[in-house]
C-alpha cells in the first residue's frame, strides 16, 4: 500500500506533530508514503479567496507531480484535502477551468489522480481489523470526543468518504484503539478557525461551546484531524475561559497521535511530551 504524500504548509510548521504522527502511524501499519517532490503550497486558505485561477492551479500542480509518479495521493491536513479534491472536481466538471489550469501549470491534467484523507486510508483502505491487530497498548478507559469540523465531510459531493452530518470514522479509530468514543452533538460544528485573526472574540465563543460540550458529554480529550482546529481548540482555552466562563483544561490531540499511542509508538515519535503517558493510561 503506497501513497504520494502531500504534507502541505501546516504540517511543516504549526502542525509538525500531525506530520510526525501521521508518518509514524503509517510506518507502523505498513502504509508506504512517498512525499511529493518539490511540492508547493496548495493555496489554502488565501488563494481561493483572492484568485480563482490559482485556487485550482496550485493544487493541480501538486497532483500533476503525483500523476507523474503513478500514485494516488494521501493528505493529512483537512484544508489541503479540501483544496486538492476541489481542484479535481473543478477540472473534471468545467472544461474552461481545465484549459486555464493546464495553461498556468504548463502540463496536461484531467483531474484523475485519486486524493484520499489519512482517515479514509486508515478506515476504508487499510481497514479497522488490520489496525486492531496492531494495537499493543489499548487505551482502555479513555473517553474520546471526535471533532471533525467543517472541511472533512462538506461539501459531500466533493470530499465525501463519511457521512456529512454524522461522520464516524474517527470514532471507529478511537474504538479500535481501545478507547470509548463518546456521543456528542457538536462533532461537525465550526470552531471558527478561519476567523482567528479577524474575529478572535467569535472564535473564543465557539471554542468555549465546543470544549464545554465535549466535557459535558464525558470526554477526557478531543481528537481532531485538522491543524487549524487543533491550534484553535488547544491554544485558545485560557482566553475562552476568561471571556466565557471556567473551562476544565482539555487535551486536543491529532487522531494519529491517539492511534500511535495505542500502537505502542514512543510519544516522541508522535510529537507528544511526557504527558502522553498519562492520557494513554486513561486519566485526564
């Protein structure tokens, strides 16, 4: 099982832990990743707000490189995933967009490169049975709220690999890891990450709502699969509590970090500090 891996800008910077844990989990599960050579920013999020041409051409440029290697693409960042899938959708369904994209990149592209999110690869390609067979340290007693956010399941005609309104893939992975996946109503609510710089007050309110509800549902921690969501929900807890009321501190991990712990991988390989041992023991 081999994929061309598009890490994107976030995994090279603020979401380095997502990069480390994704690569480590894939190695442990026998998924070979070949990083797309000389990949470029896919344009998320500024390109699609400022240039319709670049919003398609930038992700297509990376997909053309994967096409040359003859490999499907795997993406971890939810925003990058949305942009690459959107580019394929536009190229396949709009001849003028295809012509313009090929003119900008200088190469032909028909939108045919398969693009899958790491969650899709783990659950639907590798399969939960294969993951359960590799779990060496079940996360027994740990109660997990899975947070999908806006981009992983919407719009369904472009990114669908799970139910748009009630996705379950992260819950299934948490259960395969031995944890308890709690039911809660806000798993696809927006955290306001795209407003972080322009409307921090709105973001604080949304983060407080999400974190409070997760704790009310009995969760010890949240798991996410989006760098923007992770930063937003993790780093804004103190500000959200100050503005909107007390919050119980809540760890916010990438789902690959959670799964890596269950696979027995060292916390350092997953971008976690020594506190990971506490969370893996089912305590909060």
